[in-house]
């Protein structure tokens, strides 16, 4: 009966850590970590911040390449920016880019999720099916553009022959504005849909099978399980896949460059191609810097939008 007060007194005699010492130790650890990270931060600043500042300077100057004479610059102020916002070619590039972005990313998300759901239901041969599906993702985009141009060639292209024999399309696929645009969209979808399928399949694997089995026992049909259990469970993964593909689609032009070179009549000339053309064909580096900075701003806005959605869902810190 007397041992309990003694134990209480012994517990009270244990020295407690001072809050001031604890905070001092945390500050020392933080300062130590900061000192350890300082060299990496300096290198990061040199390779990222300084080039960004230089591009900002270029956007305010008329920077050109004069053959072998080197680089010349002349101060313009906001001249490049005013020219960009009044340039109809830039606006048409953004319009084509918006349509191309919605078409490719939208189709890739729909087909990628559908393929992932089908592969997830496969019991035998899942690894083989997944390996076959992922093959297009490992082909270089330049090769995809060259292969696509070969397959739709009106003289010897396989796809052109099939479309012509079936009577679906008898003209030159890359010679028409709409048909050329549809062709490059399908080339992009063929290559990058497996990426969406792979990311979505990783989310499907993380779902507890007991939950799906319980819903099946309770009589829920597959559409009901898909809408109320599967899709809500992988919604965060789907948003991450959409973010990854969106960041890449905003600056992607290799397939179009090889297949159509932006033609016919600029029907497939998206804004990254316009940037490349201004910088390396017309050698107007200052004007190209202004266009590139706007592309960077759009990419940051899209990334922040998806990050905010993830944060609202509690999936990002």
C-alpha cells in the first residue's frame, strides 16, 4: 500500500528535458542540415536560376545570330513581348496546342485507364500482356514520327492502303489539315497511352481485394464497383498520371516535327514548334526567349492547379 506513493515520488524525481534545450538542439540540427545542403543549393542556383535570369535578359533584347559573326544584342525593353501578343502565328500556335493537348491527353487518359482495368482483371498472362502493351512507350518519339509517316504514305503506306481499300479515306492523309492533325494525335496516343495504363495499374494493385470481394458478395455489379469503389480509390493516382502527361504534352513536338513539320499550312504547328522555328530557323533568340517564358508560366500554372487538387484531396503536403 505504501509502494505506490514511493513510485510516484520516484517518477516525479526524474529530470525533465528543458524545452529550451530541445529547441536549441532542433535549431542546431536544422542549421547543420542547411550547411550540408548549401553546396547543392549553390549548384542548383548556378544551373537553373542564372540561366533563367539570362533568358529574362534575352527577352528584353533583340538577340540574333549573324552567321559566323557571333551574337548581337540590342535593348528593346518590352518590344518582344508586345510583338508576341500581337503575333497571329503565335496565337494560332497556342490554339493548335490547346486542341492537340486536349485530344491527346484526353484520349490517353481514357484508353490508359480502360487498358489498366482490363489488364487488372486478367488472371493468366498478365505480365505478358503488360509487357506487350508497354512496348510503344520505349520507342523514341523521333522513330514514332518516322514510322507514322511511313505507314500513312499514300504510295506504299500500310494504313493508307487499308483505308483506301475499305473506302474510309482515299486521299493523302498527311496532305489534308484535318487528316494530318488526326494522324499525329493518334501517333502520340499510341506511344503514351501505355504510360497512363502503367501508372493506373499501380494504383489498382494497391486496392485491398477484400473490399472488392465484399462489394461483389453484397451484389454490387462491376459498373457499381467501378464507380463507387475503384475509381475513388485511384483518383489520386489518376491525377498524378494526368499531371505527368500534361507537363510532357505542353513541350512535346518530336512526333509532329518528323511526321508533318507543322504542315500542311501550319495545321499541326503547335507552340513548341513555333518556338523552335523562331529560335533556330529565323535566329531571333530574344523573341524566342519571350515565347519560352510564356510556355514556362503556363506549365507552372498547370502544375500548381494539379498540386492544389491533390492537396485538397489530402494527397499532397
